[in-house]
C-alpha cells in the first residue's frame, strides 16, 4: 500500500489551490458477507466486494465531491479535477463560505488486529451459526409465529490523504449476529429481538452461544403472551441499558451532531455551556472502546478519533465534529466524520454513545421510583431532533409496585421530550453497559454504532399501549 499512499500524495501535490482551499482523496476497499434465515429457510446469502476512490475539494468556500469505482492513479487525478470543477461552480453566488480546521494532520498506519479474520471463515459456517440461532428461537413454543436470525461481517481498508498533510491507512472489522421472534395467540402479537455486534473478529461470534441466546429470545416471546397489558399515562420509569442506549443515541446523540447544530435543526443548538439535564448526568461518545460495535481509530477525513464529552454533570460541553464544523465553532476536531463507502461523502456520525454510570443499585432505583414501570429491551422508535420529541418501543418489562418488581408487561411505548428525560432523571445505576448495537441511518448512509448506559430512573414519562 506504500505505493498507493505515495501516488495519492503526489496527485494532491500536483493540484494548485489557494491557501484557504482544501482537498482530500480516499481509497476504500471493503468486503462483506450476509446470511438470513427465516422460519427455518435460508432466505438470503450475499457477498460484496467494493473498491473505489472518492475525491473532495473545498474551493472558495464551496464543496465538490466525485467518486469512482476506478482506483488507479489516473482516476484519482481526474476525480480530483472534477471535484475542484464542481466546487468552483458551486462557489458562485454562495452565501456563508465553508472552511476546515487546518492545524491538524496525521500520519499513521493501523493494520487489522483480530483473532480470526471473518474472510477466512467459510460461508457454510456462517450459515450454520444463523441456522442454529433461528432454530433455537423457533423451537421454544408453537406460538412463535415467525423467527429470523442473521449473521453479517465486513472488513474494510481506507487510505486517506489530504492537503493538510494527513496520510492515513486504516483497516477495520465488524461482525454481527441478530435474531427476532413474533409470538401470536388469537389476535395478540408480541415482538422481541436480540443482537450482538463487535469490531473484534469472528472470535466474537464464537463467543455468542446460539443455543442459550436462541432459547432466551423464544422464551421472552412466549412469556409476553401471558404478560399483563401495559399501563398507560404519565409515570416514573426505570429504563434498562438497552432502552437508555436507544434514547441517548436517537433522541440526544443526533442532536449533538454539529452539522445539525450548524443547520439549526438541533434542539441543542445554542446550548453549549448550559445546563441540559440533572447534575448527575454525564454523556459521552467514545469510538476508542476496544471491540465495541461503534469503534474506529480514524474517521473518513483521516482524523484520529477520541473520547468525546457531550454532557458533564448536566452541562452541555461539546458536539461531534467534522473538519468543517470544528472550524465553524473553533473547536478541535474529534474524528466524527464517517462515510458508508467510497461513493459516500463523510458526514458527522456517532460511535458508542452512552450515559455514564453513577452509584445506585437496581434495587435502590426501584425503591426510589416506588410505583411505576421497569422497561427493558428497545425495539426502535421515532425521533424529531428539531422539536426534541421521541417515541420508543420497549419489548417488555415489569410494573414497579411499592419499590419492587411486580407482574411482567407486554410490548409498550414511551414518549416525551428529549431534554426532559435528562432533566427529570432522579437516579443512575452503577454499571454502564453498551446494549444497543446496530447500524444507524443518516443521509442515506448506514454505519455501525452502539449505545447504552446504566439503569436510569426518570419521573413523569408518558407510557402507553402496545409498543410492538
């Protein structure tokens, strides 16, 4: 790859740009495999290998972008010329001009460090993992009306060079196992799911017990059929780490992405240095956690990643940044610009987003709430980051009565205002868990992420209906 890096650098050196302009080249080579089993039938297998070049140019305050599946030196040169031409055309009649943070460059090579490269694992083995998982979900009860299991993996290499002097080569890996079940009795249906994702190699999949996890998923789906209908109304809630994860990622994390702040579409715009939650609450986004699903060493602009403090002791401390938004807010870059593939432009994305742990046991949180609900296992939802509203589904939980867990409840929804959750937090658990691994969509792009936190006690949340 040394020759590739040298060629990219020479292409950039050959370009004539003004002092305030910027350009970068990114070569991406990725391979991925996917397997899907539904109701005992192999429904889908796929293998994808893509390789291509992306060129960006910032000229006179405007961006140009061009990508191609041709990865030769000549294509890099022509792609960059086209990106510059587009940027010049876009700059005519522009209002506010974009800039990038300039005092920042890296030269580093990060090879793939995994125990078992998933590319060396046979397709037959991957199918077996998915089939075993799905079979163990389905066998629990005849009332499991539908069950699925999926296995996916990918390995990616990015080579990035820019006119700031950065030259970065980085390899990364991602593996994922997920399963779901729909149980049905009469007109009643319930939905449950479970997933594991990691940036470790295939060894993470080998640690996933398909028998144990499959039976757990099937059992939860079965047991929900005899659980009580969920209560409705405004009440105190204890959220488990999975539900905390979907909240802090979807409702709060997207609002902390600086491109949304710059566009005026974030409820957190203009709130830096201001109190946005209980003084007990601290929120971080950390792409440096070993093995976590959302971890990566360098972003798609060639910036080294770092742990990002978003909220500390209730005060909004910072946002997630690209080179452009760092310049706009005069803040150091923190490596949050990610591109799904070579044909995608880098945009600001989260990694592993979580609320930090405190000192309360689950039993103490239940006693603090006294009467309410304990909600477990997120099942997705809806967010409006402009208005700061959310609605999430929980797979189930329990009524809290007299500070103790009482009867179990079925699929249920919770809704509210984004900042109200942090403001109304009355207790934080003592163990943080990243429990919401998945892929996050934004701007038509999907990237691996994770979310989580400790158990969280919050007052006055709207609960209602079957959230499945």
